[in-house]
């Protein structure tokens, strides 16, 4: 049974990519040609064999990959220009890059979003070439991919939120770092033991310092919860020590990174000293460190 499909486009790079991919298909009874007509350059694919479903699957995969590789970034930019026109060009480029990171196969957090958007695109392509004999590629992308476009819009919304949170975080770090750098220290040194994502702060004599949990004096608190790390940071900003010795019973995480960015060279990191071992043998282990 003969099955033919014609792809129309004037994008020479897209045309070259399609020709290369179709040529790489190891199928008998498959023929293709390139033609130049008045308005468009065409690639016409003919299949005369007995495995039409397989041919449609492979051609759908090629067209899907073509759209992802050559048009997806432009579609993301168009969505941003439509719904988030008030961002600068630089900010829009940053958000587009975040979106593309979501689609990266190594991004485990967003792999589902990646699969959903590409799956919906493949289904739309497959259904169309099964029922039709040709399309103008750019027209198909602009007017026949509603579900795929909705997936992209959802990803753009998600990445706009990520961008805003990251921007606010950077501004937060800058303000607190400026405060630390422009204010004289109140104490000499303190020790911070970090375990199970919680903090114990000790003075120079290894006595526990109560965390400053007064929300009215707090220079920083989480917008969502009053975690021990919020209060630990507020305590450090109140004490303004000359040196902060970090004893990392746990590996470094976002909170430790935040401390390092704010206090910079005041931070001294330790992972295996006598004080670290004191926690392991139980000297500080019985304290409820969320409510010291």
C-alpha cells in the first residue's frame, strides 16, 4: 500500500536535517525526493512496503525531533513575549534557558514534564500524517499543536516562578552581605554544628547559644515556615561574629551555601575535628536543636 507525505518548508537548515534523517532510515521500499516549487521547498517521502505503521512511527519521530530541535526555543520565546512581555530581553533569555534545562534528559526533577510535552507533540504529528498527505511545517506548528503548546506554556509559567525566586534570593544575599560587610562584628568566633538539616550554634567556649526566634527582631525569616535554619541565620546576623566555624556532620546543602555567600571569608569549614566528633559521641546529640 502506497503511503506518501510531503513536508513543505523554506528553512534550508530544516530541509537538510529532514533529508539526512529520512535518508538514515533503514527501510526497504522507501523513497524520497527534494523539489523546489514557487512558494516552498518540499521533501516528499513515499513508502510502498507492507509495514506502514512502522513507517508512520519513524516519520513521526523525525518530524517531532525536527520541531523540538529547530522550533521549540522560538515557541518558548513567543510564549514569553505574549504572556510576560514586561521582562527584559536578557531576563527572557534566562527564562528560556531554564525551560530548556527542564527538558534535559539528565534533569530528573522535570523528566515527566519533558516526556509529556514530547509525547503530546509526537501524537499530534502521528495523527496528522496518518490522515493527511502534506503540510506546511511552520503552519502546522503554529495552528495544529494546541496540546503541545499548552505543555510549553505550563513549563514557561513554572520557570518564570523559578526565575523570580532565584532573583529574589540573589537580592536577599546581596543585601545581607552588604549588611555584614558594613557592620562591625559583635563577637569573636562561633561554631555552628550542622546535622539533619538543623543547626546548633556554640560560643568560643563551646556553650550552646540560644537561637534568636523573636520574629519581631528577625532580619530574615522564611516566608512559609519558621525553621531552625531561619532562626540560626537570624542569630548569626544578630551576633555578627568575626569568624564562623562550620562543623558539617552532614554534607553541604543550600543553607550552607547561603551562609557562605552571606558571610564570605568569615566562614571556616570543618568536617572532621574534635568538635565534630563530640556530636557523634552524643555530647550535643540529645538537644532538641529546633528549639534551643
